[in-house]
C-alpha cells in the first residue's frame, strides 16, 4: 500500500465495548520472502500500537506455505499492527468474527469485520488519490527534463495537483471525524501524525481536533501529541 505504509504506521485504540472481543485471523500471502518468517500482532502497553515506540507481542505464529493465523481475546475492539519479524506490514482491527488478511506485492487488506472493511475502503480511496498525485509529479518531472519552464509546468499540472491534495486532506479529515468514537478515528489520526519528525499543529490537524469530543481528545496518543505540538 503506497504512502501510508511508507509513513511509519502509528495507530491508536479506544474502548468500544465493555465485552471481551474474540478475534480469529486467517492470513494469506503471495510474497515468497515472507515464507518461514515469524508474524506478530503487536500493541504498546498502554493500548495503542506504533512503530516508533517499543511494542509488546499480543500473538505470534510462523508463516508456512503462504498461510498464517491468529486467534485470541482482547478486552475491547482495538487496532494492532501486523509485523513480519521486525518489519511493520499493516494495521488490523481486532474485532469479533473471522477476519481475512491478504498480503501481496500489490496491496494489503483485511476483510470480514465492519471496522476493517471501513478502514480498508478508506485506504483504497486514499491510495487512488495518492497514485494520481504521484502521476502528476512524474509528469512535471518529465516536463522539466524536456526543458519546460516552471510556469509551463504549473499551468499543466498545478491546478489539478492542488485539487487532488485538497481532496486527499479532506478525505482524512472526514474519515477521522466520522470515526471519533471508535478505534478508526485515532488510528488514522496516528497515520497522519507519523508524517512529521516531531509533533506539529497543521491546518488539517486543527480541523480535526477543533470539533472533537472529549472521548477522542482523551485518547493517550492524541492527548500527548496535542500537548507536545502546542508547545
């Protein structure tokens, strides 16, 4: 998956229900280099997962002939990160039901639960926009090598590129605000924050938090990030 998985995934979890959640994950992979490697579901001790901090292993198994599986119980619906050895592969929402995970060279996806379905639908739309943006950048580079002036390049791609960037930003904001009250909101917020080497308050982040409910703002990562960024 482009861009977002290159941004060092940072994910958070929120309490969704007081009942224990039973997850069952059936994984498949067509990536031959993963065969024989250990696969891990990881969380941080305070309930959110991030590749930038130490994590604890929730579950583990070995990839055999392109197959792997996890099952267990968690106190609430939460996000975890799927690792292959020390490499972060993708996020997984641990929710009731049988989940299907697909890992290949084209994309990674999880299906079988309503939150995972919603998350990966968002990723598909996000990646579509990212790919269009990337193609415009490639076009501008080709024009530059062909001798086009900056003004020519801006006339050819500038307006369309600005539109796509606005759509991508709006998509992030809409998704997080629509999921303030479940793990998806903080999870995607973490993905956005992982773009920056240190906490900052961007226009996009401000749009998200200015109308956020206390439940979202009280999330440990969200709260800490905002405290650091506002300094």
